[in-house]
C-alpha cells in the first residue's frame, strides 16, 4: 500500500453567522450562531485516485475543497497533503495543486487566453520549454489550438471551461480540485471534459477531487465517493455500492405477440398496462431479476423487452431522504 | 521579477483592448485635474499669494501632490477594488496561487490611464521650477525623490487600510476616502495655510506634510510653519514607509482572520 496523498484527521470547520436581530438591538448587539461547515471528517486519498464529493447544497463540499486548497484554516483536526499543511505552507503547497471552479473564472477576462497562460507560467515559475511542451499537449487534448489568441470574454462557456482546465494544469499539478466543473455545459462539452480528465489521469497519474451535482459525471469518473451532509462525512466508499443500497425500483417494459397470460404474480411485483406494452416494476432486494424474467417468459412470446434501472438522480434523492438530508 | 514585468504588460494589453475608451479616460482625467489646476491658477491670479507662499511655489506643491497621487493610483487599483475581489472569489483564487497575496492583489490591476494626471503633475512642477528658478543640486533631487517615494508609500498604506477593512465588513468604509482623496485635495496646498486641526491631522495622523510638503519646502528654500524640528529633514519621510509597514502587518492579520472565518 502506498503512502496516501491526502490524509485528513478529524477535520472541522465552523462558521459564525450573524442572526441579524431586530431593530436597534440588531444594529448594536449582533447575535451570532455557529454553523457546521465540516465536522470531524477523517479520510484518505491515494495518489492517482479520482474521488467525488457528493451531497446536497450546503452539505460541506465547498468547505472541504476550501480547506484542502488552503483557502480556509480549520478550527480543529489536521490535514496533510503530500506532507504539507495546505493553510500553513500555502505558497509551497499551492505550487503543486490545480483548481477549477465552475462558478467563477480564474483566467483574465479581457486578454487572449495565451496571455493568461503566459502569466500563469510566471506565477508558477514554470520553465519555458516545459511550459511550451505542456501547453502543446493540453491545447491539443482540449482542442484549444485555434482559440489561443481569442480573449476569454469572447469564448463560449464550454470553451471557457476548457481554457480554465488548461490554465489549471499548465504547471503539471499532482492534485487537481474541480468544483462543479460541468455546470452549465452542454452534453458534448461534458463528454469531452470527462474524457479529457480520464486521459489526464492516465498519462500523468493526476489525483482528482471532484464535486458535482451531475450524477452522470460522477458515474463516468469516480469509483469512490465521499457523501457529505450537514457538514458530516456520511459515507466513504464505492459509488456503485451506495447506489445499490438506494436502488429501490427496477422497471421492465415488454411487448408481447398476442395477449400474455400472467400467472402467479407475487405482490412484490407491480404490473401495469400502458397502451400495447406491459410494465413490471419491482424492488431488486425483494425479488431477483431472473425470477421476474421467468414470469415474463412464462406469460407469452416476447417481441421487445427493455430493462430500466432507476435513474441515478432518483437514487441520490432516495439516499438524501434516507440520510435525512433533504 | 518576470512575473512583475509580465503582469504590467498584461495590464497594458487589457487597457489596449478598449483603445477608444482608454484614450477617452486619459483625456477626461487630464481635463479633471486640469480643472483643479485652472481653479487654483484663477485664485492665485486674483490674490497673487496665499499666506506666506507665492503662487508659483503653491504650483510646485500642487504638481508634487498630484504626481505622487497618480503614481499611487496607478499601483493601487487592486486594493481599491478589493471588496469586490473578495465577493467575486478572485481573492480565493489568489490564495490558491504560490505567490505573496499582496503582490498578487497589486499586480492584478495596474492602471496605466493615470499617465494623464501624472503628466499634469509633472507639467505643473516643471512650470513652477522655471518660474521660481530653482537651482537643482544632487541633494535637492535626491530629497525630492525620497520624499515623493515615501508619500507614495504613505498613500498605499492608506489604501491598504481601506482594503483590510473589507475583511471585517462587507462594505468598504468611506471614512478612509476622506483621508486618501481628501488628502489629495487638501494637500495640493501647503498645510500651514490651514487651521490647526487640519494641519495636525495631515502632519501627525496622516503625515503627508512630514513626507512630502516639509521636504518640498526645503527644496524651494523656504521655511514651513508646520512645527517640525529642522534636523530631522531626511528622517521625516520615513513616516511613509513606516505607516505602510504597519498596515502590511494589519493586512496579514486580516488575511489570517479571513481564512479562519470563511467567505
């Protein structure tokens, strides 16, 4: 087992929020309450992993990212990344990480993106030839070749996000933070972005920490997720496993040649007729799928059959419900 | 160093993206500062002198103050917009980059448009020099450069103070503007023309007089009735860098607080 890249022990961050108060008392003596940003989070991330942070809004995802990028200083617990403490060794530490925030641009708005990349080269003290090679590689992978001389403000959202990614990777960071990188992107842009991230990891062994509300992103990229809620780390493990747990209903749709004859339908299977098709919905933990198939085969000659898993978003909603997060 | 050069070039290029607007803003600034100058010249034409100062001497003070202030404004724009940098998250971005925060804030927004007001200041000083017939010596030049540099530090310190307040309050407090922009307007004229409380304010609280006006009066070969001991001429401007150093400490304190309270 290799040494973990990120090691967080009991990481805690609380915010003080003013509750306003009313009238003059609110103006003078302001009362505050404490809000849990993140409480007692302990986890590790191995080099080369892609880990997703999952949770509803306000669950503590951004707080976690801000603590790990050194933007915030925790109130308790400890955290080391590659032997450095993010908020204490800020300048050494940030030289080795990259960040992309989908909600805000980090490149300069008014100038051609190449100028931004040059300035980043100087900010991160990247050596000229190394920078040139890296830029060529990234510009090709991200299809930025023709856009280098266009100011950021004239790029589409998808192009901008690609430029942001390029900028955050020019200094070849070992660790990349992505905070909702696909927000607002169209389907093609999303697919390209995912493909690029996987390629980047394969080529350079980059470790990636990702927050997103897009479950398709999660499924495509992350094998492991951390589920957060109300500032607490609720689950740390495989995305597949946690989804299975909340995968409450499967559906099978089928069309028969002629009228089917249903026999001995158990109560755990709901049968419904929809125009010329039949729909069977069942809970996978109550009755195995092959049992359901056998019922269908026994009913008649099948013309068409489709098996639908519950949409991931619904599973996640189910999970948030079960964990009292919604 | 390379970062600095490149950042400057970048700010120039940004300005060049909007060439017409850039040129118009330079013009408008020349007109505005020129207006100040015009008003002063009218007053001086009417009255000839103010207190014990002759018109051409006051012109020199005016030029020095405006030159100092426009150099400051050229550098400090990032501090001036610091409140919005915090709100937009641009400051968070700076926290994730391996450079000193203050360097990043200052270099993020340099303002090349200030060449307009700088030109007005330099012109006023040049004309005054010719009218007075100042005999320049190496010492006078050095004293003037030192005092102007020190005053830029002082002004930067004030803008830094204003920026640090943004860490504690969402709204930037206009109080500080009384001292910065108010200071510029007030200290176009020698402070010994003013009532005591203003003179004391700009000598000991915001020591523009110590940093700039007192040395300038010596360059002009004139005494200044500001109550400053004579032997400390070269030390007085130290108040500027000193104030800036103090504000830099305050800045570090603000950054620590920001990072422990969240955004």
